[in-house]
């Protein structure tokens, strides 16, 4: 984790800037527009390797020197990227073996971004060289906000360089082939390895891959890319530059990194986040991203990119309206972001992403989109005091934790599970969505973390767990914690070997249950449970072995058998959800559970009115963010000052789409529909 809370001294506003795509007269216009919109930060050079190093070892930075000088004169800082996500054509020609190979054996050709084999020695050396050059030239520049190493690490290579590096990684982990063969259960299907050279990346094969092989390759790739990042970081630090160093994670569905270890390697954690829903679920996803990234960072963090005016879903781009742009930006900041940065500043007129959203759209500054940028810049300046972190570095307090584990995601991606519709990512997100709808603040944790501050901890569908993970969860419950374990958790060890004797193997004793059958449901079919709950996709035949049943199945082959159970252990209790609650049932279940445990919403009457309430803690005050997603005007009662309008918060009216950021004088708040207040 970061040792000191990241504090840039102001909320950073702006985004990726690609001046190399434009003439110098446009540069001057851009800077004038940036100043008009109160933009104070841009990111430079992310995909500029071919211009920065047009020939191997020869550099041309006149254009970069020029734009940095113009930005600095205008008071605009910059993140400088190492451009290693997009090697130049000369590199590909000189080192064709450094191109990535797909799982089907196809070697990719130059023509896009991310065309690199991360294990290639030539690529790694060239990456360090360009990072060293940039750091020596710009590392002490007073306008440098930080280093943006690479971009969205995640290109997977299955070629010969990856094979060599994977075997070295496996030797280090297992030491002997006997250990590897045992861990991978290679006795199945005649896969036992007698020579290290026989082991390849899990390329396309006739039928099903060995699941332990696949997950180890994913672990290797995360470690290998982290090694590439740390090499560039070391080159920058060796230059004497003291600017913070980061690299941008990527969500929502692209997950090739083990984020906890990566977070520890960065000076500040940053993320690129693109909504995948144009409706209200996009707002829930902002909260999910903010809570998750803050948890990885252990405190304040950076939003390096977000959607500007468009939300890409499937095969089309939906317009992101002004009020949503502002609400989303404040939603990230409410959860600890120190920035509102976008991709990109000016929409490209050509190239592969010419239809990507931008702060200055193709229509130019005379547009609704740019007017929104100006309004957002003004709001961010008015609330900039929230950037000062509290002394303990924790911008948000939460009583509820959700276990996050990238390896759990990878294990649950294994094909040929009892129901391949099961998605770890979907389960985590659905659970977080329920808590968001209840107005409950959430942290994410990794196994082994100190859980003493949390009154409730949730393990999503975590197919693979270690004995240490199970002991950690048991210790939490024994010491008074309330644990909820969702279906298909603890079934296997970290090598995807099932714990025999009954499910959920690793957690049977803690949960006090034994499942003998997993019974997937057909698509579209639901099950009726007691107390008005309904479930879908998954069910289990559960026997009680010390636990008591809270909710039974009411129909079908499992009618009368336990569906939700509770086991009192020590001073706490462990609850098991043996079936996948529908979203509405999940919402009701977690809202009631939190109420029973005395876990209160940030503002008790906000969520039913469609108002998202988040409290961000600061150095000298706390700030209540109110983001109105609902359809009725709401009146606010409480003591504080709304920084957005500068007015007293008592009697403040929020119309649909409005926002408020209140410096609190008290934590007692009431929200009512405006017509109710007047009545």
C-alpha cells in the first residue's frame, strides 16, 4: 500500500492530451480552452514512441519540449507517460520475435496498439531505454505531476519468449517437476511432465485445458508484467526524479493483474474506468470502481481516464449527458479520487479511435459537451478543499467489507464448472450493487487483512481458497465478526483441486453445513424460497451440520431443505447462501441484514429518494456528497455549507440530476421530497 496519502494539493482536472495529432495553432487554442475550463492537468506521450524515438537510439523531442513549455507558462501541469504500450514500426521490423502470439499460435502484426511480447528481452530493454531518456530529460520539470508508466498493462503473449519466462517462473515456484505434477494433477489425461521444456503456455488445444495450468499462467502474466513495470520505475528513480509513479489499471471486465501486489509497487494507484451501462447501473458502477480502487490504494487514488461524452455498449456509443458527466465525476471524488481526468482532451479527426468521446468534441467548443466541461471545472475548483486527506489516510469509513481476489476471478473463469454462467465479477458487482442501493459504504479487502473495523464481511462466489484464507475467515468470526459466504466458495484449493468429502470443503466446519449436490438451474428459471425471496442459476442440496436454517427452499426437488443457513461460531456467526439470490432478493437480504446489525446508511432516507449519499473524510472537515439520480426534487435539512453553490445546506433543494458537496457542521441529515416538505 502507499505509505503516505496521495495529496496533489488540488483536485486534478483534464485528461489525455495528444498535441502531436494537431498543428501548433491548435495547441494555442487548446491551452486557451483549457484555461477557460480550469483544466490544470494533462497526460502526455502515452502513444508517442514512434515520434519520440523515430529510429533506434535517436530522439526527437522538439515537439514535446514545445508543448510542455506552453502548458507550463499557462499553469497547467502534466503526467508524462512512458510510451511502451505502442512500440514503433521500426522496432517491430527489427525485432519480429517481440510481437505477441495468440493462443491459437497466430503471430500478430504491427498496425494497432499493444503489439508487444512482454517477455521479449529486446522489448524490455527498449522500454527501459525510453523510460530512462524521458526521466533524465523531464524528471525534474516543475510542471511534472507524475509518471504514467505504460498504459493499461494486459497484452497476453503465448509465444516462445513467454514460454521461456513461464518455465522460469514455474521453476521458481515449484522447484521440482514432482511438485508441479502433484499441484497440477497431471496424472489426469497423461499430462505428467518429465522435462521442463515440455511445458508450454496454455495455447489452444483439442478440448479442455488443465485448470491449474491456466491459472498459473495468469499468475505468471501478472508477475511478468509487474516486473516490466518495476524495471521502468527503477530507470525513472535512478534518474533522480522524485515525481510519483503510477500505471493505470483497467476495469470493468479486463482483469489480467493481481491488483493488491501491483498497488504496493506504485506511489499512487490510478485507474481507467469506462462505464458499460448508460442508465442507472452506470452510476452504481462508478461507486464500484471508486470503492475498489480506494481499497487497493489504501487511501486516496487517481482517476486517470473516464468516459467523456460517450458510453460504449456493444456495437454503439450512447450520449453521456451533462448531469451524468458531473455526477459521475463527483461520484469518483466522493470515494477518494484526487482527480477527474478523461480520455481525451480533443477528439481525434482520424485514426482508430476517432469516435471516442472527448472533452472538446468534433463540434468544438461551441457545444453542450464543452459547456459541461467548463461547468465541471468550476465545480471542482469550488470543492477543491476536499483533496486534503485525513491523518489516517482513509477518505471513506465503512463497516462492510467484500473480499476481492483476482485469483478467485481467474479460478472461477475455469470452463466446465457446474454452471459456466457463474461469473466472479458479476457476483462481486451484484453484491456491491445491493449495498449501494441500501446507501451502505463498502470497502474491499484481501485475505489476511485486518478486519477488526468491519462488522460484516462478505465472501463472493470464491471457488478456490487456501487453508490460510479459511483460517483468516474463521478467526474473524470467532472474534465477533458477521460473515456471509455466497455459494460455490471454498470448493477447491489454490491449484483447483476439489476438497473431497462434501462442499464447501474448505469452509464446511466454519459454516456448519455439508453440500452433497450442486444443482444448476436452466436459464430463465427461478426458485421460490421462504420469506418472499427468489433465486436463480444455482442451488445446492445442503445438510445441516451444526448450522440452523434461516430460509428454506419452497419448491422443486429441494423443497423444505435449507437455502440460507447460519452457524454461530465463537462471538460471531457465519451465514451461507447456497443459492444465487435474484438482484431484488439480494437487495432486500443485504438491506435487512445491515439493519439487523445496526449498520446504517450514510443518510438513512437518501437512497429511497434516489439520492446517493457518500461521506468523504478530510483533514479539517468531513464532506457529504449528495448525487441525485432520482426523479423528484428533494429538500435537504442539516447543518453545513454546500461548496458547489456556496449556500447554507439547510433548506437546500436538489432537483433531479443535481449535486451537492456539503462541508458538514453536523452528521444529522434529513432528505424529503420537496412537496412533502412544503406540505
